[in-house]
């Protein structure tokens, strides 16, 4: 991820509520995938893999933070597992097009979560 984005996200995290942290994590995952695609197109597979690994860490954090006393958590877990598999496949197979479905999922989750948080 670009240095200026890291600084922006770091500042936001220090001031974020718990629900805002989820939004920030979704945004980081989306930015990581976007940057991964850009670097892959330039032939930089090392950075591509690094960005996808970073996105995967955030997906794992989201999975670990789920509260299973809430039924929605089981549905979110299914989405996160799928996203993690796609991130891994895109990295191993060097197929950035596999990220499109993950991007769609996190864009929808981000939009929905922002509406609920307002």
C-alpha cells in the first residue's frame, strides 16, 4: 500500500469507533486489491503477492472479530472464507481477475456497513 494511504488509515484508526474500524478494514482490503492489480499489470508480481497477503491478513482479522451470538456473523464468515480463498487463488495462480468477485463483495459490505453506521 502506498505510504500516504498508510498514514491516512493510521490517523483514522486512532480516532475510530469499533464500527468505524470495520469500515476502515473493508477500505484497506479494497485498496490492497486495487494496488495489487495495478502492480501486476506493471509486471511487479512481488508487490502483487505482498498486497494480497496484506488483504488476507485483514480478512482474517475480520473473521476473528465476529460475534457468533449474532446470526449475521455466520453469513459474514461464509463471505470472508470465500474472499480468503479467492485472494489465495489469485496470488498463487497469478490471476488478478479472481479478485473481481472479492471486490464486489467488499464494496457491497462497505456500502451496507456505512449505511448502518450512520
